[in-house]
């Protein structure tokens, strides 16, 4: 292992790492998983749709789907993702996968289900027809948030059954790469907290009430693919080898998270 000092994030990502631009997320409803439950073996846990056929939810309702399926369909469009900790929606996703996939397809959306980490989300389909409309909005993570997301990804893989991280640990991780000569500790701390807030708003992490910890959602394994993780790691290795990486080679991660 190299004994040389660890390269700074500025060397890797460029001077824009902690720019404030683009850190304000778009307004909109975000996932609020108030009903957590624990599945001991990763199997479907929760209430399946077993009641009578479709019942009108409101005056003029013509849907042929049970109300629970309609609400889950709405959640898939409106929320960043659905996890197995949502008793009312996750079992419905698995039970009515084909129906939900078809209904979303009609809107130009693709249903993604990760059974290993037990989450589902929708992404915009690449429909070249000019009549096609974009339903989901793209959220771009800042470079600082992307770097922090890589750290959270690694923490999740180390403890997927208890994926929590302390705020202090996130701060310490980012402070280790503080630019030399930067003496404004308060401003630097604020920028790191802004990056944490951005990941919270994107429903990648969620604060644990009454603590300074954050829950890491399994959806991070879909947002940070193996290819993206390896690309970030390669930047570290390139710096250690003495190879220069220009700012032009740095791109902010664009994720199909939606609010």
C-alpha cells in the first residue's frame, strides 16, 4: 500500500468541489417512510391485496385496479423510491409487478426492482419520439455530495442489515480532504452539511429521529453503479501514480431521483 499522503478531493474533482451552485434541490414531495418494519429473511412482509375487487376511491373513479395498487402506482411516480420498510407499498409492488410495470410504461417510465437490496423506483424511458413527454425531473448531485455518496455506498456494503452512519463520521471523512490553506472552518463545515442535506432531500439517506445518525437507503446501490464506483476509485489511483486529472474530466453525477 502506498505511504504517500492521500490526495485531496480538489486534486481529484477540481476546484469546484465545494461550490454552492446547484445545491438547492427542486421542490416537491419526498419519501417519508414513517412505517418501518423488519423482515428477518428478506422475504415479502406486509399486507398483500386480498380484499374485494376495485372500489371507487372518489367520485368519478373508473380505475379497474384495487385501491392499494393505485396508491402504490402514485408512490412510484411521486416518491424517489419504495423500500421493503414500507408495509403498504412494497408487498404490492411484488404482487402487482406486471400491472405496475405496464401502467408506468404507458407514461414512458420504467420500473426498476432490486430484490437483493429490496427497493424499487422508476426511471425515465429513452423515447426518441418528439411527442413523448418527460415525467420525471433529473436531480444533479454536487461533486461534494457525489464524493460523500461514495463513502456512504461503502458504509452500506459493509453493514447492509444496519446501514446507519453518524454525522460526525461523515464530517470527519470529508474534513480529511480539506484543501490546504483553507482556514475558514465554519464555512467548510457548512458546505459539508449542505452536501449531507442534499443527499437527505434526494432520499438517499434519512435522519434517525432523536439521534445524530442517518439511515442509508439501499437505493444507493442502484444510483452508484459498479462502473461509477470504479471510475471514482480510478481517480484516486491515477493521482497516486502521479497522473494529472483535469477538471474537464470531472462530471457531476446525474441521478434519476425525483421529487
